[in-house]
C-alpha cells in the first residue's frame, strides 16, 4: 500500500500530518521524493524522523524554497522525471509507504510539467494507492479542498480522507463550521492540534493515535 500525502497549499501542516500517519501505519517507510529549501536547512524527512523515529528517505534536494521545477531551473541542475520517481517507489520492498509531496497537488515536480497528481496516478496503475489531503481549518479551505479532491477523483484516485493540519486552540465560527462542512467533501480522518510539531518524540507518538478519532460534531 502506498499512501500519498498532499496538501491544499503549502504551509497547511503536511509534514506533521505525514508524521502522524507514520505513527499509525505499521512497518512504514516515509519517502520525500523532492525537497526544496535545502540551503535553508529544510528537510521534511528529517522532521518526520525527529517526531516519530520511523525510517525515512529523502531523494532529490534543491536549494531554494520554490516549486521543484523552478528551483531546479534556477539552480541549473537536472532532476528526475515523475516516471523515474514512480519506478523507484515501486521498487522499494517496504510493505507500507507514505509519500509526502511538495507543496500542493499540482505543483510541478519535474521539468516536464508532471505533478504529484501524475505520480499518484502512475503508481495507482500498478499498486494500491490512497491519497490523504491535508487542509487548513479557516476561511478559504472549502474551496481549496473541493478543487484538490475533485482533481484527484477525476483521475480515478481514491481519497482516503482529509486531515486538518492545525486546529486552533480557540476556533472561531469559520473553523467550527468548516469542521462539519469539510466532511461533505471527503471523510475527515484526523484533526491535528496547532503546535503538534513542537512536541518531543515520545509525546508526539503517544498523542498521534488520538488525532485520528472521529471529530466531535459542532451542530446542535
């Protein structure tokens, strides 16, 4: 099984959600095919490792915190194609893979204009794939989530569900309404508290399974 993790945008908590998924997935390997911002020390795989202790792999690294094709072009380096990433993932012997994308679903991962959507579709043609979409809690999230989920379903990809990447300590009206409205789009499988990424490993691993319990209803 391959679980592909994407987000409705950058900064929605995709890496922390990836780490939480890794905690509740047995015999897991987390793969970050493309990491940008390496010159600033960014490493999502290293962050997942810090939070969980699971095995991780990070493949292509690019200096600037930009879309991978843009970062590669500015850096003057060649990067693998999405097809090459798919073959490398399929060759891994691990029973469960969690693959974290870069940015949103349609960010270009290679210089041919292929995206995480193309990678997920290529994998799904040969192995069971499910996609988890990490979303924001506040205003704007419904539109972004609808667009992302619609793009996945148009390609015939299974959307396992949504993860709210950072639930505020004091949610406002928009967040409270979105908690239910998001579930009209796809199942809401987890709600991560804001600040979860600041936890130490033991606390993160202990808390993560509870984040995957059904969210409380706000109606009434």
